[in-house]
C-alpha cells in the first residue's frame, strides 16, 4: 500500500500514509525522488 501511495507522487497522500504508519509505530522515510528509504 505504501509503495502505491509513494508512486503517485501526491504529497498529501504520502503525508497521510506517513502519519498512518507513525500511528502504527513505523517510521517511513522517502527521498526527494520518491524512493522508500526505510520501513522498519
């Protein structure tokens, strides 16, 4: 799911996905090219 959101390039959707991940105790980092860096 997260990769699909990142692929859209929609910054609002990405921010929402990051917030959802954070609420689940995950950390998500995305580089300037939209590549997922970490999802521990």
